[in-house]
């Protein structure tokens, strides 16, 4: 895979980071009993994007798995800090 110039890499990272945070907030808005369904919707969205961009499964599989792990971790961090319930973190 070709390397991106540093500025483009930074912008791509910021875009992914922002998307990850927005998705974490969506998960946190759902009741705990519905969160697995929200996670599945996010995973389906990533899969749809992969298909729309004509990316092979192998090109996105690791990203999808990593993204979902990062998402779950971020939700956990926000929740433990009290942020998911409007806490004082």
C-alpha cells in the first residue's frame, strides 16, 4: 500500500477518530439492553461502505475488527468516566 503524505495521514486519522467518537456517543445514547444491536448496525455500516467502495474483504476485515474493538473500548472509557450519563469526568 502506498504511503500518504504526513498531512493527509493526519487528516485521515482525525476523520476516523471523529467518526469513532460520534459512533461511541450513539452507542451510549442507547439503553444498555439495546447496545449490541447498535454495535451490529455500526458493523453493517462499515460493511456497506466497503461494498460501495469495492474494497475486498481482506482490505477491510482488519479495519472493521479493529474499529469495533476501539469502539467498544471508547464506550467503556466514556462510561467509566461518567461521560455516558452526563457525569463529571
